């Protein structure tokens, strides 16, 4: 019963449930571009939130996943701190249910607060449809959804 309440709280905070399986193209340690105007420029993926792994397997993330990142380049007040983010683009191709393959030219994420609000107010560049469907707050700030 408690798990159901927690899930409902996440949906209320602006995050929807999982959809189809997407190829996980970003292992822990990957560098991502920060595509919002929060002050961060470059992020390193530290951990994947909610990842249930296997012994000695590196955790990896895909488009739409919530991750923990460390800011490598950006505003001095944000550098060397941990934040949560959502992946909006990945270089590794993944297949959609309609049969089309999607691939972006870079790996990018948007920094969010622990309760799912965006830190920045705008998103530069395209956002994957999978991330926009799962995160309505990101979808409303995105200019292009691919």
C-alpha cells in the first residue's frame, strides 16, 4: 500500500510511469551536455535513480531516466555539487514501437530539483518524445520535441 502512495506522489509531482524498453546508451561516468539555462554546462552521470542492476554490471541510463549528476563545468556555485537530472537526448540509437530508429548527435540532460521541477526555465535543442511523455514539466519548456 505504501509503494502505491509513493508512486502516486511521483505522478502528481510531474513524472509518469515507464513506457517501452529503450536501449541504455549512457553508463555511469558518461559526460552529458546540460541543455537548460540552470548555470551548468557539462555534467557527469554518477548514478541512475531506481536502477536495479546485477553484480559487477555498470548502471546505465536511457532517454527519460532520472539520474544523479555532478556538475563538471558551469557556474561556480553549481560546480562540484550533485544534482538530479533527466536525460533528454542520447547518441546511442534506440527503436520506437512504430519501428523507427532514433539517434541524436549528443548526450544531453536537464537539471531538476528533487521533487521534479526544472531548475532552469528554457531548454535549448530538441527533446526526445519519450522524455517529454514521462516528464510533462520538461515537455512544456521544450521548444522542439522529436
